[in-house]
């Protein structure tokens, strides 16, 4: 029998329906169906930097021009998340049409990039179509998995978003070693066809559970009381609407932290192949650095969530951003000394720090502002990635050509370390404010 249960925090749960009854298969199938699409569209972000040298050679583009395409792609990919979350939360659109549309747009973006030699045409195709398509796929995959794993939302979503990064490792390695101006068109056309199949195929089987659905094998009231992650990361004081969340100070601070952290992470993703090509002596070393960055960035997301369950979100967020800052200093060291060892270590640390903060922000949106509007609030915060892409990719290209690698990486280190320090100021909104008692002057007792 389907029934509704409340826990001690007032949250409501719909219990009594198994995934087999609802979709005819276990819910683990939803998790693994979301993995291939995320891995496929992640190539458009993490793999683009590996294709930049071939694009510059074939089309005669400058580094700044080629890199600005990725900046435009990032704006659309991050910006489409909020309207998609709005429509998804109000049940105006299901996951299947979102996935099919995302597959078509992402594939078209690659096809345009494969055949266009003009920056404007590539911008309209790759950035506008490809960025929108990738944003739709990202939003549909993460929201669908979150709905099917309400008791392990952070960990399961981090697995899916991790595929967005480490799924591109094979393409990155192959592109560094074998991609050139001669085979660029063929490779991108093939990648577009594979991407469409990997996204649209699983996407046709995506379905949402009923609103507030909860797995019957997990007692929601006991989970709310004894879940270790809940003790370190308590739920929201009350439910905030997106408009109410925007009126709080903490949402602005979260936005600014993600803006700075995202700008540094995107700077690394966009330039690591170009930069490593000037430091490392062999293509193998370049491929290793780029592959390590993307691979660790994906795996680090799940690791960051496990650590934050035990140590707390804010403490882990500060540590993750500090690691990213140290990585930028090591990149600057390798730029000044030309040491490949420092480059490879920096790539590992940059991946660990540059991926770990994304799922933490998704969990903070839910734990600070409540479950009902968590996807929309996270969409607001995640939109900071769009601005971070313009700064960390577009304007960073100008900084590299003007100031050089060492100075630019040092500036990135400062941004990341400032963001790490700001993360310590985060606290749940809605807590009562208390004023210290005024200090009264001491008076001498007349009985003394």
C-alpha cells in the first residue's frame, strides 16, 4: 500500500512502490543508463582542449579565437540548467524528450565544428547548439538519478557527474597522440554519431518516480535520525523557494565561490594540453597529464562526497579548493622550471580539486534550502559556471598571451585559495541570530 510518512524534520515521503512496479526494472539501471550519456557529452568540455591544436592548424585560428569557442559553450551548458530544472520540477517536461533533444543538439554541435572553418559559424554551431545540448543532458541525468536515490543522492549523483570528466579520457589520449588537421573532420563526424547513440539510446528509457518517492527497504524516519551524513550535514531549517533563496546572503556567497572555483577548474581543462605541449618533451607525457587531470577530476567527485559525509560539506569544500590552489602553484613552478614531474603532480591535484567541489554545491543547495526547490536553487548556483567560463577560459586566454603561463597560474592560485577561505563562512540560512549581551560597567557593592 502506498502511504505518506513524515520524519522529525517535517519532510514527507511516499513509501510503498518498488522500482520494479514503476518502471519494470531495479533503480540501479537508471544509474548505469545515465553514465554513458554523461561520459559522451563530457567530451565536448574536457576533450575540446585536446582538439585545439588541430583546429588552429586546419582553420588558421589563433589560440584566443579557438579557446573562446569553449567559453561560449560553457555559458550555454551552464545557463540551460536553471530553466530545465524549473520545467522538470513542475512536471512540464519529462526526462526522455530532454535527453533526445540534448543528443541531437550535441551531435549537431560537433558536426558544425567538424566542417566549419569560420569562427562565427563554429560559435553558432558548437557553442550554441552543442552547449545547449550538453546542458540538457547534464540536467536530465543528474535530476533523474537524484529522484531515484533520495537517500543517497549526493553519492549517486557524484558518480554520474564523475563520468562527465573521466569518460573523456580515451578521447583526450587519442586526440593528443593522433589527431591532426588531416583527420579532424572524420574524427569529429564519427564522434558526433557515437555521441548521439550513447545519449539518445539510454535516454529513451528515462522515467521519473512519483513526487517524494522513497525506497520501501529504507525506513525514512530511522534514516532521518541515524544517518551519519545527516549528523555532520543537517537538513535545511525550512523550505525556501528560489525567490526566497535569492534573498539570503549565503546564496550569493555560494555563487561567488563557485564562480571563482569554476573559473580556475575550466582554465585548467581548456589549457592543459596546450600548456603541457610546451613543457613536456613527448606526446606521451602530454597525454598523461591531460588524462590524469580529467580522470582524477571525475573520480575525485565521488571521493569528495564520501569525505564530506564524514567531515562536513564546508570543511571538505575548503580543503578541495585549497588543493586546487596548490595545483596552480605547481603549474606555475613547472612553467618557470620546465620540470615534467611538477606538471604531472599538478595535473593530479588540479583534477582532484577541480572536480570535487561540484557535487558538494549540489548537496549544499539541498541541505541549506530544502528538498522541494533543490534542483532550481542548484541551477541558480551552477549558473555561476557560465561567468566562470568567460573569465577562466576567454579572458584567461588573453592573460596567457599577455603575461605568460607562470603569472596566470599564480593568479589562478590566488583565486582558488580565496574561494577556499570564503567557504569557511558558509552556514545554513534561517538560523536565529543572537546578539551578545552588552557589557555593563562593574559597580561596587555597598555591602563590600
